[in-house]
C-alpha cells in the first residue's frame, strides 16, 4: 500500500459513454438541510443531472442505491452547474444549470419517507432564461455589492457577457477584441470580472463599467449616447501570461486581501487584486484541473493541481508538499464535507469516474517473516558464475542475435499467395488506360500453441500496391487455435513498385505467471507477389536507351520455361526474346544469348530494369536448384550506370527544393490573406462606415493565389512521391549490380541496402539525400577508410537539407571506387581497423576539400562511364532477329 496513493473512500462510474468537463461538478448543501453536509451535483454532456450523498459503510465501498438522491434527464447538454441564492424573496440555496441555449434554476427538496426506501428527492423549475447566443460558461456573485442574493453572468461563445438579476435579464456587453471565450470568475472584493482572452492575457473588467457601457443589443447609437450618457467598455487592467488558461479561481484571505489564481498550460499564477504577480510556478506535467483553498499557515494558500499523469499535487504557494496517485485523470476537483468527514477530495474524470478520496494511508498490520539464514555454498556460486559467463560469451559471438525458437513455438505465421487472380478485381479503379487491373488474394494463417492476448496482424506492401485490409485484431486466442485471414492486393497508380515483397507482422502478448498482462512479442512472415500483378506480356523492342548484361556460369535457359505466364502464342519460336509491358505503359525487353552465357535487359526507363533483372536472377536460381545444380552464380562485368542513377537523384532533389519554395510562397500568401481579413473585419465593425479601398478585390485575388499554390503543392507532393519510388527502384538495381560486380556476400549487400535504402517514406524534414550521404560518409570513414586520420574525422550530428547533390554523387562514386580496389564492407570494429584493411592498388583518402574531390573525379572517370554505350563495347553474339522490329 503506497503512502502516495489516494485512499478511495467512495467511488462510482456515471452512466455509459457519457462525457464531462470542469464545470460539470459542484459540492454544496443544495437541499438546504442545514446540517452542513455537502451533496455532490454532477451534470453530463448527455443531459443527465445527478445528486449524490455518499454514505459508505466502510472505506472503499462503491456506490449504493441509496447514495443516489436524484437522477434526471434534462435532454439538453449540461455545460455547468452552480449553487447559490438565485431566487428573489428568499436566501435559500438553489441550483443553476447552464445549457448551450438556456439557463435553468431549480429548487431541490426532499420528502421524509415512511417506508424502508428512505427519503424522496425532487427538483422544481423556478424559472428559466432562453439565451439568444450559444453559452460557454458562467459565474455568479454579489455583483454591484447587493446583499442577500446572487446574480449570474454568462459568457457566450462570441465573447458577450450577459448579466441576469435572478428572474430578469439585466444587460449584455461585448468584450473588446474577443475572439474565443476563456475561463471566467468574479471577485467580490473588487467587484470585477476576471477572464483570459485569446491574446493570452488576463483581463479585469469592473462591474460598474460593464453596467454603464454601451448596450451590446443596440447596434446604432442613440442621441443620448452621442451626448455622452453611453460609455465605451474599457479594461481595468491586463497581464500577459503568454499561454492559454484552463481555469481561474479567486481566494480571499479576508476582507482586505484576495488572490487571483490562473491555471495555464505549463504554469500556474497567483495575482494580486491589481494584476501584479504575487508568484508563479512552472509545472512539470500538463495540468488538467486545480483548486486553491486557504492554508492553515497564515499568509499562504494551498493548491490542488491534477495533471494528465493521473497525479494530484498539493502546493503551499510554490512549494510541493504532497503528491498522490489517482486512478484517472481529473478534469474537475472539489473539496467538501461529506458524512461528517471534512476535507474529502472529490475528483471527476472526463469519462465519468467520480471518486471521493483522502490523503495518506491506513496502518498495515502485516509484518514480513524473518528470512531463514543459511550458509552460502561458494563452490556452487562459482559454478553458476562460470555458466553465466559462458552464456554471455556465446551471446556476444552471435552479435546480439537471440534464438527465436521459443517465439516460433508460441505462434507460427504463414502466408499463401493465390496462383490465380481474383475472378472479380478488388481494385476500386479497375482500369489503367485500356488495361484491366487485376488483384490477387493472400491468405495469412496464424497457429498458436499457447494462449495469446491482444494479437494484431499488420500487413505492409510497397506503394503503389494497395491492400483491401491491412489491419486484423484478435483479442484472445485459445491454445491450439488456427486463424486465417484473407485480403487482396492490387496496383493503384501508373508506376511500378520498388519491390514485390510483402510483410505480415504479428504483435501479441503471452501471459505468464508473473505477468498476467503478458510479455509483448513480435513475429513476421514475408510473402512474394507474382510479377504478372503489375505487368503484362508485351511486344519486344530491339532498341532501348538503357541496357544491362548479366553473365552466368551456366548455359542459357529458355525464357519460356522461366516466364511461362508471359509466353506469347504467336511467337513460340522466339524462345530467347520476351517482352514485358507494365501497367504504366513502359516496356522492358529480355534477351538470352544462344551461345554465350549472357542475358540482356533493356528499357527506355532506367528504373524499370530493376524488377525484371531481379526476377530473372531469382527464377534462374530456382530453376537450377530444381535441377540439382548448386554452383550457379551470376556476375556483372560492365561499367556501373552511375550517370543514369545520378539523373534520378537530381530529379528527386529538384522536386524537394520546389516543394520548399512552394510551401514558403503558400505561407506568405496565407499570412497576407489573414491580414486582409483582419482589415476587412475592422472596417465592417467600425460604426462609421469607411470605403473598402479595393480590399475585397485584393482578398479575392489572394484567395485564388492560395488555392492555386495549394494545388501546386499537392501536385508536387505526388510527383515527389513517385520520384522517390523510382529512386528506390534504381537504388535496388545499383545495389544488385554492385553485389554482382564485386561478388559481395549477403551481409555486405545488407550493409549497402541499409545505406542506400534508409527510409520507407520521404519527408521535407528528413530526406533521402542527406540520410544516404551520412551513411555513405560513415562507411568511407570506417570500414573503407585508408588511414587512421580518416577514422578520426567526426560526422556532423545534424542532417540538414544540402544545397545540391554534388557531394552525395562524389561520395557514391568514391564508394564504388574503393570497392573496385578491394575494399570490403563490414560493421565490426576490428575489421574496420586500418592495419587489417588490405586494399590493392591503394585507395584515395576521403576528400576534405573541393580540390581533393576534383582529383577523385579525374581518378575514377575511366572506371565509371555512361552506361548507355555498354552494349556497343560488349556485343551480344547470335541474338535472333525480332519479329515486327526493323533491323
């Protein structure tokens, strides 16, 4: 039992799915019983009014039926409840209920019961006021120094104060410059209303100034007002607090002094009557409610502050005296006398948890038993220590990879992609141009051995591929249960995805004896989508702008056996030529040599080569594995196509820069638009009409510019997204070619993928260029470094948008240069040390100036040339002529 946990004296939950706010709670002797016992009055946004008189038999009891004195459905939402002397001719307490368009005052009375059901309570409507404006909040007090009665002031949503003298409406006044209403309170000592405006400053208005100011209901000035009887509403004092206020409360020490407390978003302030700051306190957590009250120490004030961490802090001025844990976030807190128990803290949450609690704890009679003393067996301890050290050593050898056998035993996830398309395509836009977009069904099966909780399946595919459903939730899975879900995948867009691989991730919790809530775990399963989902058989093309040649160590395989789904019936003899046409319209041609062990892939778009090249290598490996051949390998002996890759990088970066410029222009036009609006609003509010001076024409022109710029920003974002997808495809192709070129291992290819493909999504704040540049620079200064001097260089901690892409392109060129000279990629610190780094031919150091970078360009110019002329240098022997293509 924690000393710093609020002790539950009485609690209940109000209704189902009801909402509450800070004005929905009030404590008072509303039935005028005269015994000094408070009742709890609660109103909800659903229109329910409830009155409680808690009488628990023992501490911590829940609500009993007799604790609820009254429950009434008022139909309209209840914004605020207050208790005061609101009826003329009597000083009895009455209940005021504020609705959005109505103020009602009720009398609460009880009748002694003659049977075992107890007393009966009822409310009677004394009077009501229909409001012409939507209400926000209200306050009450002895406005103007009246005796024996309370007046009510209601603040509307448009900043108007409406004063009611009990059954009659007195006057209404607009607060100057009001935009949004803030909290409202009344100070009886200074006869002033205190509020916080949307300008983030505390404002005080004298009641006498409000009463004699110009009537807000009269739009035109009368002759008497022109002669001076009407006065302009002026503020008494203001104080800028620099943040929005959540609540205002006024506490009086005595008749000679009072304090104004303002609860802000990050601080709470204590002000004097004249607006000077008495003290302020910066809060560590975001507050939700507060309640100041007089302290037992003279000259100090205690304050209860609830926050969103479910904590209730007790401050004496600015000193934290106590902190207690609550079971909910309090949006309203009150202190009262309930059932002869003084100082009960009543809290209310936004979802209806009502609790009466007190601070401290109850004495515990539990005594921990004595631990039996036993002698230590040092031999067994040494043996256990050696076993643990051996386990730690084995784990370090695995480089932090933990065995997954236990997770796999808990849950097995498998994915099955249908071999046939859906009979009815699930794509919303079933056509792209003249082509019908197909969809394929994927089934994911979950098999669990033990009971699992909160299992959630998330499926991800690369855009522009889309899913009919990507989230599946299973609240509970009993042991030995099998669940299967199905969804469809289709192409949405006129461009190709960077990958055909999907990923199904299952997060779940496994309950244990020590942790009933379960230990969170994650397991994933990958699946591969068919190539025919994104492309169709097409007419081969003999000429193309971009060509690649892949060498193998085995005889060429018939393309019809590798790609049976893309065979053209009219070209059965053309077993060495095959055409592919993507749904976006681009074409790729695949050619296989009859005599040499080579394959050529060619296309008009560089990035379109990736999917067909990758699919060719995968299917070749699968084909030879089925034949029992294990020594099959592929290689790439041509020059690296860096120039085409750099063109895609420049295009992507140019779109990023254009996006920043368009957003800056849009921000400027938006500021201009709001400035014109403010000037027009000032002209319209002016009592003496003045010419608009073409402000309306300027407003219309600025509006059209804002709309045009917003459309341009959206269009640029779409183009940037497509450019990023194409850049990812080109990056995959470059990584594949580098791996084949230098015969890199799977671990080294994974390091390249981490460097060139760090982001799944591109953003203005963190883009692809600066991220990849930082990753490649790290590789050049660690595992690919030549000397310890390069390793000593430190990288910048901030990733800013570069001015251009020249530095990135030079680093990529240098990376390929060092790989060509024998450098190898490794993340181990030992392998990255300079003494063990053997690089034949020598490697140039990382350029630290433009002069060094120029020398690197000249040094590597012969190695990396434009790949458009690659086929002219390495001709393909005996390629059969293509039908329908002129030679």
